[in-house]
């Protein structure tokens, strides 16, 4: 099994991390498709115990989706006109892990412990469609030759993430939470970074405490630092904390901090 290369913090070059998949991409997508939907509480459950953080994320996502819909339609048209391929890019990610030691195995988890509920995450396509390297699970890199001119702009302002608002409404994600990782990279990092799998105790997010505090990962040390921020967020998770992170996300997007 290949491993991530531990790089000194001062080294400027970024590693290219081509991981062999745990299973063919079609199988990963099948596992994600088989995942049962997250249950929606009934009326009595709502009156007895409301998850106010989740409720905030759903309401905010619905409002953002309405406000962003004209922009999303314009981006979709531009993506289609400027490069060949689909408008949306689908990618399997590792989501929340709500299992307990006594949990009975279910069919969609198959025989491999992916570390959480696999789901299909959506983005606007920012890379050339059909590139053979797109089958590899790798970290993002600056000046990636596969990125289209329009895609570079979308990634700079994080606009390629807008379709994930649908993931929030589906129950796969929250607006705020630890960023979900690809299955193979997750497996590698789980073995190398202490307490990495504890990030899966809550729904992953479009933005998060680690994302507003640090740029994209460039080495395993960056991941270790972000894990500590993610665990700090989980421990202090609240409606007020999520609102604070959402407000901090606005300048990150507008000032293009930490993106490429």
C-alpha cells in the first residue's frame, strides 16, 4: 500500500499523491448510492429534541440556494460552453460515521470499513473531462494543468462548491463541519494521523473551522493541524459557533484566501 510522503514544513513543492483505489470507482459510487438516507425525525421527535445546529444548516442552505440559483445557472452555462464534458463533477467522499460497537452490519457497508457513510458529493466541473489522471485520488495542487481557465476562477473563489448545497439538503453534509475526504486518501490518513477518524462523528461540511483558519493541505503536517481544529470545533459545536464560521467564510471566498 502506498503511503503519503512526510514533507518538511518549509519545503515549497507539493506532493502528487496517486493512490490506488480500494475498489473501482463504479463500486465506490455503488456503495454511495446504496447508503440509506439519513432518517428525518418525526413531529414528536422534533418537539422532544431538536438538533438546532442541523436545523440552522438546512434553513441557511435553502436560503443560500435560492439566492445563488441565478449565479449557479450562469456558471452551469459557462462550464458547458467553455469545455466539453458534464456540468457537474461527481466524487465519492466519506461522510458521517454513526456506528456503535454493537451495530449490526448492513449491506451497503460491504466488507470494508470505509470509516463512514459513503456519499456522492457534487461540484461544478473545473477540470478537463476524460483526463486519465482524473481516475486517481489525489490532493489538490496549484497550477494543475488539468484545470480549465474558467475552473481556475471558480476554484479561486470556491464557487465550484455551490452544488454541495444540495448535499446539505439531502442530509449528506452540513454547511459547517470537517471537510469530507476521498475514500483512499481517508484510509491513508487514518493510519498516519492520530484521531483522524474522530472527525467523522459529525456531518462533514462545505466550510469549517479548519478551512477558515488554514489554506489547502500541502503535507501531512497540515492535516494534523487541521484535525486538531476539527476536533476543537466538534467539542464546541453550537449554533453560535456555526454562524461565526459562516461569517468568517465570506472574506475567505471574496479575498481568495487559501484557494487555487
